[in-house]
C-alpha cells in the first residue's frame, strides 16, 4: 500500500533530545545524502538495460494499483531476463554450473502504477565481485498520452539499451527504485563459485560506472 501525507499522531509525537558523539554525527551527515543519491537513480541515464513489463489484473490490490510485493517479481524478471539473454545463464539445474541466490533486495516506492499499464523496468549493475553481483533497478511508467506506449513482441523478447528511441515513451522519473544482490553458487554444493569470464563481460555491459 502507498501512504501519503503525515498522520496526526506523527505530528503530535515528541522525541527526546539525543546527545551525539562525533562518530554518530558523521554517520547522520552521511545518511542525509541518501535522498539525493536516490533521486539520481530515478532517471533513465542511471541504467543500461530496459524491458517492458505487462502488468496483470491479479497484480492490482484493493486500492486499484499494483501491490507493493509484486514489484519484486518485476525486478526479478528483468534481472534474470538479462542474465539468460545476454550473459548465457542456464536455467536448468541439470545444465547450469551455477545458480544465483538472492541474498538481499529492497524497493522504494515513489508513485503507483496499475493494470493495464505497461511500465518499463530498468537494470544496472553496480558491483561485480568474485561470486556476487550487485544490481540497481527501477520502474518507469508509460507517459499519459492518447496513443500510449508502443510495445512490440521484440521489445518483450530482447529488451533494449540506453539511448533507444522508445525510452521517450516512458516518464523521465521512475515510480519505483531498488537494489539487490545475487550470490552465485554451485547447485550441488551450494558453495559460492567464481563468475565465468563471458558471464562477467555481459554484466559489465550494463555497469553503472557512476556507482564504481
């Protein structure tokens, strides 16, 4: 559920004054930069790969927009779509030398979307380790025009990359942003494995160099 405004209870609440040590003051200054960083992640330029997502009737909740939990499935879709399509990830446990375990993910919700809209998922790689990958992702709603967005079958199968003409059909600001980390393991032992060179090269194609 999306919440807007400030509750009366929140306004009336009072908090004790805290005595901060120098180290604590420094941490507060650092945390104050997060909203600014988050705003940078709401723009197309922060991402390298894009995939239209067809919302479904069942995605909507009783408030008439996509339920918060469903966004994670959208981002799981674009991550694995890119890994399969452009990094050579095998999805069968019988064939794949490694599988990705999602060890952390989070979303920040800015504005809602709902069925039957076709928003645009966006993906960037922030960090590639020996066996782990850090991702940044976003969802851009279609522009409110009479024509709407023009999504072709090829767009759903291949996606597209930054500077593609179809980006102009979607809002410049993301409605949702988030991040996640995969750790790739051997499916037989569940122990971390080193990422193959070809797989790593595919990831580097959508690396967000501003985050390095």
